[in-house]
């Protein structure tokens, strides 16, 4: 079957079974145009002429009735089918980007996780990780002996940090008590 591009009119040879009765979306390899191709009606080479019965006055000629109205896909046709314009139809149905922007501004914002919640989460995860490391300290030292000095140094630094923190809390406590006296 030979099909022809609707844009550049280039012709292509396609196998007969490739295009079904429902049609098939095809693309021109020359210009990139896409269209739905339906099977072309070809006259077989070995056809016998079909005799048509002679018309009599009793059998009237069939009239072809053309539909009245605008040409498809003209401005009049689009206005008749979709309303004033396609854009107004899209806005009314919620298909336009403009309406999506308006909806997103009207939706109340959900509260975020918050800075304080992040701090609390990091503190809990750090405490949990340090607890697991302390619990597995000896096992890690046996499996990986080169890590033992690093683990010991980490826990010594952690003890010093905790001592400084507790000392700061005591100083702050004394400061507050002296302020209210």
C-alpha cells in the first residue's frame, strides 16, 4: 500500500497489513508530520465491470445533503463547539495553567517539620547512635583493632563535652537564682 504525507506529500510504501481498518498513527520520516492513516481504497487489477441497473423515472436520484454550519476547525467552528475560545473553555474546566496557579495559591500551606523538630530529631538520632556505639564498643575493638584508639578518643571527648555542658548548666542555674534574689 502506498501512503502519502499530508504535509510534504512524500509517498511511502507500507505493507498492506500494517494499516488496520481503525487507522494507525504514522509519522513522515522526511518532515516529521504525524497523522492518522486509514486504509486506502485501491482498485484491484482484475475486476469485472459491474453493470448498473438503468434508472427509471420511478427511482429518483439520491441527493447528497451537505451539513450547514462552519468549516471544521475554523474560528466559527471552535466558538460554536467550545464557547468563546478554547482558552476560556480550558479555564472553565480547570485545564489551564492559569487556573492551576490560582488553585495552588488558594490552598492553605501545610505546616513544615520546623527547625525545632529537626534539632530534636538530630539529637535523638545522635543519642541513639552513640548508645549503639557504646554498647558495641568491645565487639568493634575485637573485630577492628585499629579502630580502638579512635573509639576511646571519641568517648573521652564526649565525656569532656558532657562535663562542660553540665558545668554550664550549673553556672546558668546560679545566675538565674542570683537574678531573682
